[in-house]
C-alpha cells in the first residue's frame, strides 16, 4: 500500500470550495426553517373572522321589521337578514329561553362612535318585577340628528299599515333588544335595554366609555 501525495489546492479552488460550502449551509437552513416560518406566519396572521370581530362596533343600531306569527319561510327584504333575539320568559315550567325572529337591516345606521357618557342605571316600570338594568347615554350632535331622522322615517313608513317599526340594538354581533318605535324621538338621551344583569350593564357602560379614550 502506497501513500499518495496529498493534493494541494490552489487559492482559487479553496475559495470555490468555501463558497460551495456556504451555499449548501444556507440551503439547509432555509429548508429546515421554512416549515416553521410558514407555521408561525399562519398562526400570527389575523383571520378574516378575527379581523371582522376586532373592527366591529360594541353596539350598533339597525332598522328592523317584525316577523309576525304565521309567516311560513319568511324571506327578508333586500338589504335585510333574518336574525333571532334570545328572550328569557317565565312559564309554568320555570324560566325558558325562546328565539324571536326579526328582519334586521345589514347596514348599521348608528354605532357607539356617536355615543357619550354611558352609565348603567336601573329602569323602573309600573310593575317592579319587570324593572331591568339598562345603559343610558347621550348622543353626539351628529348621532342625535341621525337618530331623530331614523325614528321619524320608521314612523312614517309604518303609519299606513298601522304597525310599529322597530330598531334592532346589536351588542358585539348579537341581537340584544328590538324596541318598538311609536313616535319620532328628538332628544339626545337614549338607553340600551335588554336581558342583562346589573354587572353586565355596568361592564357594557365601562366598555363604551373606554372605547372613547
């Protein structure tokens, strides 16, 4: 067995070898890291649903129409969608939750951007058993103008049929309450009502005020 003389590489060959090794290392790093980078990017990228939730207002006000009993397969008018309000009612078998259908306009007429000075208060009625907590607030001048026009148009549109129009109050994407509109409302004071506890109404008022800061 003979020992062959060790080959000596020229400086140019050594430089080429170092470049080849560097390129190979870079390719290996990219190959190994690519799946992790892709997973991280997908995990961090906001989905359409999460973006929509972040952009959605806390409270929004929409025109609404009642879906009367007996209507089979109710089809909402153009620009409206069929939505359900969860209502807790007391029956002989205890308290139950029922789903009440309404046609709710997809586009909101007003949002919490035009609301100020929200505070939780206890509303009183002729029947103490029906007293409920609510959030009272003040419209901005622009909000009050839009709300007055909205209620006036609802009354005028429903006068010929003798029905009362409605306003749907949507809380964080859920249909919270649908008060009837019997007359044009001109004041800048308003209230959000619904089947929420005192704690929930106080939290809602705090959230509305915090959104203005």
